[in-house]
C-alpha cells in the first residue's frame, strides 16, 4: 500500500526539461528531478560589502521617511475632503430643517458708520445687498 502512494507522488513530480538537464554537472538518474527554488545561504561580508550595506540602509531610511511624509499629505488631503463633505451635509440638513439656506458669498464690502450697515457687492455679479454691521466691522473703523 505504501508503495502505491509513493508511485503516485513520483508521477506528480515534474520531469526536468532538456535545458535544465544540459546545465547540470552530473546527468540525471531516474530518481532525480529538477525544479526552481530560492535557498538562503549565509556568508561573511567583506569590508566593502559592509560599507555598501550601510549606504543601502541609509537610502532605505530616507525612502521610508519620504513615503511616510507623502502618506501624511495624502491623509491630510482626504481629511480635508471629508470635512468639506461634512460641512455641506450640515448646511443642507439645516436648510431642510429650517427652510433657510445659508451660503458664504465672497463680496466687496462698503461700511456705513452713519447707518450702522454694510453694503455687500458679490464678486459673482449678483445683486448687492445691505446688512447690519457686526461688532467686528465697528473695530475696522477705529
């Protein structure tokens, strides 16, 4: 019974190609096979190789630091996008809840101390509007 299992295992092994056979020092026998394999082998380094490894290590540390910086920038960018979406969600939720939509409009502003008002001229070309001055506006006039 054990013999039959062994034969089945043998039949599953790949037969070496002619190219591999030609590269071997000793010819293959019926019980041998070839295959590709990565094997770790230890050896002592020369002084020059130690110095080269030191240079490689320094470069890898610099590369790692650069990748970490890039990651932070990318994450910061995504965090900012998330904050923008959350701000818009809150704005639209409040608009639905109150029936009033509040928008930020970039304007040129003319302060009128006499009436305590400011006239806003939207940069997008829409109609100007007048609103009361805020405490911060009064500080600008001092």
